[in-house]
C-alpha cells in the first residue's frame, strides 16, 4: 500500500533520507520513531508528494506519487503536526469543504460527518469559527476531516500534540479501528508509548536510514533490553553502529 | 472501507477552482464583516479615512492637472507626459509588488502546502494563487488611480463612456504585471536560493539606483537658458522621461487609450485598447494554462534547498568553523557594554529587541525604503541652490520637509513601534514576571524607539536645514520641533500599543491593521497636520517682505503645539503605564 523504493533526498551536501526501501502493506499501522533531524518529516513529505525525491520512488495504493499525484492524493490523507485550517470557517463548513474537495456525494458527507463528529466530541464547536478553537480542538477537526473520505492511506505527523488524554485515546482508537478495517496508517511520533500501543510495526530512523524495523517486542529483543521501549529506542539510536553489526538483523522491508 | 472501489474520481479542475474561490470568498467576507462586528468605531474610522483619502487625492490631482493644463502652449503636453510617466512607474511598482506577493502566496503560504497534499492539481492551485495575488497586489493601485482618473476626466470634460473605458482598461492592465510577476516568482523559486536572491536583489537595486542617478542627474542651467530658451530646456526635461512612452510598455497602451479617448480620437483609443486586450489574453492564457505545471517543481525546489554557497569549499569550512561553538558574547552585547550605565536587565531587553528587529528583514527593509527615499530627496535639495535662494521657497520647503519627515515618522511609529508590546505575545510573562517588571519594559521600549527615531529624524531635518541654508536659529527651531514630535509620536504608539494589545498575532503587519493600529495612524496623522499647520501659521519668521511676524500668534502657535504634543504623548503613555501595573497574564 505504501512502497518506498531506494528513496533518497539530498539537501546539497546533506543526505536527509538515504536509500530507504520500505513496504507498509494494506491495513498495517506503521509508526516511525527517531531523534530530531533523523529524516522523519522529509520521508513524510516525499510520501505525501510535498517534495520530490532526489532518487527513488514512492508508490501509494498502486500509484506513483510523482507521475499520478491526483490519484494518490484522492486515496490519501495527510495531517501535519500543525495542520492548516480556514480560520473564518466553522468546523462543520470546513468538513463539508473537505468532503467536496474529495468529490464525495452529499450522502457520504452527511454519513461520515454523523459518524466522526460525535466520536471526536465536536458537536459543541460546530457553529463556532475555527479561529476561536483551542489547539487540541483544531487538531480533532483536522483529523476528523481527514478521515471523511475513508482514505486508503493515512499519514499523520505527531497526532497527539495538544490533545488531552481522553481525546488522545479517541484518536488512537479510531485510527486503530480504521487500520483493522484496511486503512494503512503511517504515523510519525516522539511518544514511544503511543507507538507501542497502536503500531503493528515500528521503524526507527536515524541519520536518514531505517536502523531497525519490527514489532515492539522485536525491537526490545534486538536491543537486548526487555523492559521499556524507551530503553530500546535509546540503545538503538545512541550509537547504532555498535549495535547493528553484531546483534541486530538487517531491517526487514516487509513483515 | 478503504479500498479503491470506494474512492470517487478526483474533482475536475474547474470544480476545484470554483470550490476554492467559494471557500476563500466566504473567508474574506467574514474577515470584512468581523471588523464591523468587533468595533463600530473602527469601521467608522476606516470608512472616514478611506473616504477622506479619496476626496483629498481627487482634489489634489484635480488642482495639479488643472494647473498643468493652464500652461500656455505646453499644458496638454505636460499633462500627457505626466499620465504616461505615472502609469509607467505604477506598472513597475505593480510588477515588483506582484513578484513579492506571488512568491509569498505560492511558496510561503500554509494554504498552498495544505492544498499540495489535497486532490487538487498544481494547475488549479497555481490558478487560485494567481487570482489571489493579483487581487492582493492590485487593490491599492486601483484605489490610488481611481481619484486620479476621475480628476483627469473632469479636467478634460469627458462623457460617461470614458469611465467605462478606463474601468475596462485598468481591469485588463493589472493582469499583465501579475502574469509577469508570478512567472518571475516561479522561475526565481525554481532556480534561486533565498540568500542568492537577496544578494541578487541588493545588487539589482544598487545598479537600478545608480542607473537612475546617472540618468536623472540634475543639469546646471545658466540664466540665459532659463529666461530665453524655455522650449529647449523643456525639451531636455522631457527627454529624461521619454522612457515612459516606449511603445512596448503596457502602461503606454493604457495611457494612449485613455488620452486618445479623452481627446475624442475614438479609433485610436480603441486600437490601443485592443492591443492591451490582446496582450492580456495571450499572456493571461499562458499563465493560466502553462505556468502551473512549473509550480510543483518550483515548490519542491524551495523546500528541498541547501545553502547555495554550499558548493564552495570556503563556505563549508566557514560553516564548520561556526559549528565549533565557543560560547562567545554576541556583537550587540559587546557594543552595549560600551554603555555601562545601562542596567544589565534593561540592556538585555534592548539587545533582544534590536536583534529581533535586525533579523526580520521586512522590518528594517521597509524602514530603509521609507527613510531612504526621504534622504534621497533631501540630499537632492543641494541641486536647487538657485531656486532656494528665494526666502519664500526656503520657507515653504522647510515646513514641507518637516511635514514629510513627520509623516514618515508616523508610518515608522505605527508600523514598528505600535506592535512592540504585542510582539512579546504569549511570551509577555517572560519579561513581565522578571525582576525588570512590565512597567520598566514599556518605558525601555519607549526610550529605545524614541532614541532610534531621533537619530533618523534629527539627521534628516538637520540635512534639510543645511541644504536650505537656514540660519542656526531656524535650524534649532526645526530640530526642536521634530524632536518634540518624535517623542510624542513614539509615546502615542507605545501607549496605544499597550492599551490595544494583540497577543494572538505574530505578524506585526496584522497587529497594526487592528483597531489600535488604525487609531494610532489616524491620531498621528491628525497630530502632524495640526502641529505643522500651527507652526507654519504662527511662524516667527516672515514669509514675504511685507508681512511681519506677530509675537502673540507666534506664542499661541508654539504654545498650542507644545500643549497638543504633551497631551497626545503623555496621556496614552500614562494610561498604558497604569494598565501594565495591573496587567493579568
């Protein structure tokens, strides 16, 4: 469903993403972890088509991101860490706009809204301008709107920023349900507990390469640490060269 | 759920564009109506100001054009040249404005990034942004030229068809700079790094100024030429502005059509209208159908770019050297250490504000343009030595210079000083809860902006007096007047900035456009008009030989000026200090 082939991105001398190949199959919940400036956002930007890869290609739902961008965007949703919303619209107007932008019928807009709005507890805010909403509420509006067209691939960057524990739980539950129903989720986060709870597989990226990919248990095992994922993450990213050579198998591109 | 059969086809380009127009139109309408809902007074102030501006501009243009037309034999020629020159310069300004706005709108705008990941083609996205930047870049142009064209029509005594024609022509005319501007923006974004662009822009600007300086260099004329060879002198003046009648300039087609229609030469007017329309349609179609395909490439390049100098080893070495951080004191800190009597916490605040101002290119860039233009004008006064030996002109120009300098100052204080307090934003607690305290913060900002403004305004007024060859008493008088006005307008701006803060906004331009900023601009403008008016009417110096200065009117005028200054500066500043004492974070 998401297929990265020898993906490389260079900014002058700096190689932000270095020859990454990865396949995330349909219905998988994939979490990317990594230190700051590891290449997570650059990878996401190439997946969503915001920037062109220097080398390699990205395939989404069978379509190449560069040569068939509209087919890809029609099947994908992207929610950045600070999503853009039209400030003077109300959440209801914004959701209708997104529905129309994705060419949904009125019936689908209605049914999707009636399902998503109550789940995200957005009813009290539907008639208020977005400019007056808190960051967490805006984030919920953005995620709900992004789910309206039932995307095949959902890419989300730091979804829990600004969300209270209750709504963080709601987001995790909905994304997990959708993933079980067939939606592929590609999530970037710094919250290891979130990754541990929801991800089918976790990829740890550092210096532009996936240095480890596997389930949470596999990562713990490879790092020689059986307790916290945090310890495994730190062990793997601290000096990955020391670990990779001896104890860890080469990252698998598919499960 | 989530399979291809459930996925509708992407929206067509036309429907997507209509949807974007509708949603952005709704946004714009709500922004407009929210101003009225927030404050009736603000709406009234803005409406009065706009109406007043339109009326005053119309009257000025009408008087000016009528005056020009009154020159025996050459009135029509002068008016024609002025029309061509005005539109040629406005065309260049529009081009520049479209380039900047187009670039920002296409590549630095969050909506563009959002739409790039939505099922909207790059062509549609470009088309929407093209429409948006055309409207944003051109509304001021339309607002500026509308009173001028009405005045021109009235001076020429035209019928209603003239206004219909000019409306059509102007609507077409604004599209051409937008097409070229957006094309330049896409091309620059595709091939030039930001730093390289800045360097190229500075070089381009220097070359442009140098070229203009060479081209428009004043010529010394002898008495014989001025007295007896008027046409020859006029011819030399006209030759300097002949570029505005270059037939390939779009402004030439517009001006020719307007002028010919007013002259009753309808066939010729229609010809130039068709030329303009043909070009608008051709280049407009190119932009509409072709430029969008390069937009995605350019956008990707903008967000993928390394430093342009990174290809050179010396730069990489320098960067590596910088990376080895040695925990140094900054340059500004070393400079301010030379002023040991300033308290360390005050010094820290000043250094922070100076650094933030300096690192925001748009802030000091606009200041430079504003006062740079005034400096160029004042420096050029030295070329008018002959005319300025006349006391009447000396007198008039010295007051006009005070007026111009204080108007620039008002722009500076409203645009940069007013938002100072708001710019602390949500971080206001950092300085407010420090031992420095918010009251001291406000006083420091006032002192800093006043000292900064005084350096510029005193320098300009001193230069003006010097080139006008005013004696030391008059120089001291004008220096004193501008010093009082500088202090007053800074106090007013800081005071109103604290009384009407906007902590939600990071963009100083948007902070200024609120009620407080508009109020500050209007009050500053009224203060300048009243002050310069009072000082000029009650001048201690004679304007003409047969008029003597009346000591009573001089005292009343200067006293009134000082009283008004104290009231307008002291009152808002005092209210602001009182508010900061009870400030809730």
